[in-house]
């Protein structure tokens, strides 16, 4: 699959934003002035909104994005949009009350946290429900999306909140998220198109005559399918990017959290861990798309 920059930015940034909203809604400690509460709320909500806006650039007609909300009965994309809008509205009211009164309205916070979890889940299901991409169709896909959202959100919240939250929690969350991703990678390696029995012979229905090969491409130039559904990446480059994602997204944040926890350094240093993880997740998400095999590629000679 073609790794579109807008979709990569959307899934990573909105995931971090909604992860932060989830934790703030559950009562993550932020004892500060109304101005700082506003700033923390803007960071969480702003990341979520920025990611959602970026996703519209992948549409053929971004100005018609609002129409996707009408297909909530059958479309995970539509459900995601509705869940995101409701969550952001609830979170906005929650932050305003928090700023005005100095206390949190617990029910609103819990609803915003629930909405965040649902939003991230619906985002993951856009990919996890696709039978045409065997690497994505797995219960581990929502687990990975949720784990990375919670891990990156915790790093941001801990950097901007109080130092009451022990770094051990962040180490555990980041470690579990990458453990789930490692299992996802192991499963994806065993669930390529060829492993599921999908071949050019089954795709064309011509297997009865023997092995099928592409004689001539059906188009003289590139089209939407070849641009979006047929993308290949060298195994060597994939290994390097995977290592980069693991080091920046997992190892570096855990090392930084360990230093902060053991030395008593300012929690603001966790912001460096958050930036490192987000950069690593950009590489991880690029691979998520680039390594995926869509069944339509079989019609273009892919084996």
C-alpha cells in the first residue's frame, strides 16, 4: 500500500492527542493555573484536531469530508468522525469547567475518556476489518493502535502535568505497546497474500490452465490502483526503518523515563521522550502501509 503522508500524520498525531485526552479525562494530575490547564487542553485537543484535518488531504474532495459522517451504519471511517467530534466537544466543555472552577467534572471527564478510546478503536478498525489486506486483518491491530496512543499520550501528559505520576507507568505502557507491535510484526510475516492462498491464479480465476503471468499491463501509465494499492519496499530498507522505529519509538523513551525516574530530573524532560516516540511512530506507521499487500496487486503481476 502507498504510505500517504497525510494518513501517517493523522494516525500518529491524533492517536497521541486522544491518548492524552483519555488520561486527562481519567484525572491525570495537572495542578496549575487556569492558563496552564488551557494550554494542556489545547495540546491534547490540538494534536487530535490537527491529525483529523490532515486526514482530509487524502480525500479526492476534502470539501466533501462532512458527507462521510452520514454512513455511520456501515463505515468505520464515518463512525470515527462522529466519535472524534463528540469526544472533542465533551473534552472542550470539560476543560472550560476545569478552568472556571478549578475542579474537574468527573462524569464529563469519564465520557471524554470513553470517547477517546472509541475514537482510536474506530480508527484502527478502518484497517483491521479489511479482508483484502491480510497483514492488517487482525485483533492485534486495534491493540497496537490503542497501545501507541496511550503510550505517547502518557509521555505528553507527564511532561505537562505534575510529577505525581511515576515514570514506571510510562515505561510499562511504552514497553507493552511495543511488545504488542512485535507480536503484530511476527503475525504479519506469516500472513502475506501467498500465505492466505491468494495468487494471480485465484484472483483471475484462470488457475485451471496453469500458472498465470502478466503479459501486458492493463494501462499505459499509472492509475489510482497502481499508485495506492501496489507499493513495494526493499527488504533491506524495511529492516532499517523497523530498527529506527523501535529505537526512537521505544528504546529512547524508556531510557529517558528511567533517567528521570532515578535522578529526579524535571518531568518536563519527558517531553523529549514524547517527541522521540512520535518520530519513531511515524516510521512505524510508514511501514504499516508500505509493507501491506493488497489483493488488487495480484492483478498487476505481484506474487
